[in-house]
C-alpha cells in the first residue's frame, strides 16, 4: 500500500494531503535514477582502478613473463658480445698480423645502424626502453657479425694467395707437447733463475729431457749456428723470409748447418742444458722484422681452439724462467 504523505498548511492551520502531479513524479524518479547512476559510476571507476579483471591479471602475468624473457635475452647478448669481441681481437692481432694485413678500423666495426629513429614503432609502451635497448644491441651485434664475416672472407683470400708464406711462417710448437705440460715459462717479465731479479723473457721455455727432438716451426734457411758456453749456449737461427726468424737455444746437439734449407717439422737438433741455463729445456723465440714477439701466437697449426686458449693461459703465467 502506497504511503500517504501530508504537509502543514499555515493558512488553514490544517495538515493537507500531498498530491503529486505526473510531472513531479517524473522529476522524482529521474532524480533517483541520476543519483543511482552517479554512485554506480563511482563504484565502477574505483573497481577498475584498484581491482584487476581476470583479463588484466592475465595480461600482467604475460607482461612480466615477457620482461623476464627480455632480461634473459640481454644476458645471452652479453655472452654473444664477449665472444664477438674475442673473435675481433683474434682477427686483428693474430690472423691479420700473420698475413701482414691491416686490422679493420674500430670505426668500421663499431659503426651505427642506419635509419632515422628506426625504433619509433617501439615507443610509447610500458617497457619501451627495455625493448628498444635490446633491439639496438641485436642490430649492432648483427652489424659486427657481418663485418667479421667479410673480414674472414678476406683472410681466406689472403691465405690462398700466400700459400708459400704460410708454409714459412712459424706455426707449430718446436718440441713434442701434445698435453701442453712442457710449456713452462712464457713471453714477458719473469724472475731470472740466476740473478733473482725481474727481467724481460723474450721467448718461451719448453721443459723437456735432454735429447728431446727439436723441430723447425716453418720452412726456411739456417741463418746462424753457434756453439757458445754462455747466453743461449748451443743455438741456431732459422730465417723464414717475410721478415720472420726463429731462435732455438740451449741445445745439446745441432743437426743442421748454416745455409741449409729446412721444412716445417724437420728435426734440427736436440734439447739440452748449454749456456746460461738451469735445467734441460728449449728456449724458443720468434722475431718479426727484427722485433721479438710472443711465440704463443704462433702455435695455431697443431692446436685445437681449446688447446690454443690453454696455451695462451699457460704462457701468461708469471713464474721463474730457466734462463
């Protein structure tokens, strides 16, 4: 039953029954509807602001997973860039040096990727910075890989055109050393065994029993044969051409004569303990254009990449030399 409402009439001093017109009823109904819509709007807005819908929760989980994958991708890029840098160093300082070719300028290797704001389509998102930085790293790495690939093509062409030179360049270890245990002291400052002071060690020592065979490390001609009681002791120098020479010192026996031609792998004498030496070993040097350089860079013909890396590590160990 509808509730009847009254209002006091001060003119008649009576309570009179309120009679609503159709327009009043419409206004009252419309007011209720507007108030309801107002509060409903506020409630919905608060719900959408602070309470995630199932679809939003799913999208947030997917976004977190994508961010995690991008972070993992960047860690993998760190490893790939380190490997790329190692390849570039080897290319410039070993392969191209051996083949007497100019290293690739760093400005070419590090050249940027063309295009005006080529990452504009990736802007405007929550994680745009992460995505753009990752894409930039990928693009730079692709450019470096392309440059390195072209460089290797050039190195192969150089090698094919310099077959005779490659046969002459010292490229093997001068004594049998399959397990690499005979590499005892490398190129660099070492403690002198007699004077007990740090001195520059201009070659590499291979510890081996007296009588161990010594090999010519490249094709060439015997330029010097000397049997001394001091310094290098019994030693020889092979002239390989192209600016390369190798020296073999502290030998117990010399099996070649001055002016004789030798090939890589020929036995030229035996390990000994002559001259200024504290134990049987071979002191081996590589000379390029009159300058002594690290022999560890010239064992690439008889070592795997893994063995080569180990040889570099062993030769860099700071210890006491034998001479």
